[in-house]
C-alpha cells in the first residue's frame, strides 16, 4: 500500500446537455402551471428569474475520447465502482468485439450525461449530470486464450508475496472496468448500464465500491486521507514530470504494438487492521509511516511537499525517518527508480465475524510495466515495511489497459481485437 493522488490541474468541463435540458424542462413545467391562471400568470412567468445554475460538481464532464483512456491521469473523483467480468462460455473474439463496441459507445455517452445508444434509460440518474464520470477498461490474462490471442509478457502472474491472503474468487477476471464519478448514484448507474449491456457475453466475477473525499469538502485542495487518518499520496508521479509518460504509459513502439499509449493496472483490496492501528500512539503511527499525521510532512522536517531527507538524524544519532518506515521502503530511490501512479479509494463493508471493521483501501496502480513498477516495490515492502503488520492484501488483479479511443470513433481494444 502506498500513497494516493497528488492534486493536479482539473480539466473538467461545463454542464451536460442532459442536465441543461432537465433544468429547462422543470422550468417549463412550472411555467405551464402558472400560465393556466390567465394574464396575471403570464406576466408572472415573463418576470420570473432564470433557473438556478447547476453546481459544477454535477455538471463537470471528462471527455471519453483521447490518446489515453480516462480514469488514469484525471483528478480522483469521490466514488469508485470496480468490477471484473468473465466471458460467458462460448463467447469468443466476435462476441468480445461486439461487447467492447457497446461498452465504448455507452461510456462515451454517459461521460456527456447522455443515454447510451440503443438502450432505454432506466432513469436512475436522469436528473444528474455526468459528475466527472470516467470509465476505464482492462483485459486480464485469462481472456487471451478465449479470443485466440497472445497475452503481453507484462501480464505474467504477479509473484506471491509473503503478506498475501488472497481470495481468488474476488481476484483476477477476464475484463476489468473502473468507474469513477463525483456522485455515487452516477457511478452506480454507469456500472449497472455496462452490466446490462454485457448480458449474454460476460458475467460479473466480483465488484467493489470505494469512496474518497468529495471535491469542495475542504476549504482548499488537499491530498486525501485514508482510513488510518494518514495523508496518502504526496509523492505520486505528476503528469508534468519529465519521466511521467515513460513510467506510466507503454511507448508508441512498445511490445505488443496494440498496447501503445496504454498502461498496466494492478488492483488490490487491502484490509486495514484499524482496531490494532488505533491502539498505537500518534508518535508510533508517524514512525510507521515516516510522516506527521496531521500535516503529512516527513519526519525529516518541512511541509507535506518537502523532499524527504532519508539521511537526516535526530539529536541522539538515530534516523529521523526509521529504517522500516513506509516512505523509506517504498521510495523510488530504494527501488531502482520504480514508480507507479496510484489511485487509492477507501472502503468499509461492515464488520467481520470477530467484530473487526471490514475496511481498508481499494488500491489501483498504473504503470508502463508491472515488472519494473509494482513488483519490485511490493517485494521491498514485504521484506521490511513497518506498515505490513497493520494490513492484509485480500484480493488482486493485473490488467492490460489499452490506449484511448481517437475522437473520430472506434472502441477500446480495437487494435488488439482486429489484429
């Protein structure tokens, strides 16, 4: 488990057509009711103030089309619904082509607040805008034999890590879909729509929902916190970094060619042992992480964004940041420069039979190659991370996330499925 998102420039756009039409329709209905009263009603209608403007939270949209799939570099939204699907028996390449066409068209429409083509709207999110909705699609290694294709070498199974306690029924999957939005109903509606469109071609293997801080919940933008109360994501790679694309996206001449502009996603459900964590003193918690709990500043001094000084010593000669502190063990400097773009969402699914919270982090890491990103970092964490005694890795998946869809049309995975 590592940090979540840095704050990045938000390129979200204005009100969707559906929201504007819905608002106009409401105003129109009210006008008809007033107008039925005669001339005085008509005068009142003419003098009525304009409808209240939509808030940006619901009206913001993220275009589906582009060089990369959405839901990777965009600012984290407040809600996540992640789902893995398995192809139904007998579904082969033609069936997957048809499904990806339906899914891509639906994702593009939903991102604009529109009803997907060829599908009657269930009206669940009729009065909601797109709420910065993003839909991201990935292919698991198990789908490739079913479509008579060769899986990328980077999709080789992740190694077993000492702290893993994986439930395979909630891991892996032929297809992986990440839906994020700033409104829980919008996110649920989008995933439900995709599930309906998959009928006959794919069935749900597992589904998990998570949450993060809502935009505007703080007086000024802050890096998010996890359920341990820690600021989580300070050192995430930034799109402005000179090495960002090389670390996160497969190059244009990468192998295989159909992954150009794509990324590999590691998805993990990490349960936090919150009862045990809460019994620790704040000082102990800070030494486990290597940062101040309140401000996120490294124990070596400064503010949250101050560079970590791993050589800094306390007055007694001890390391300011302990040798097993999470940020020391996970730093790229200690892992041959390995880095990932992390999007972490909290989850709380009630309580276990022993009364402990079934809660923690839904962790997604994007990288150009998991063998040089997630794997070396996780191996290092498994060997000496003080945080490991407070967490359990309970499910895992690795997925190839192809590049985006050009604005002229097409569908996600087209270069693979038509090769």
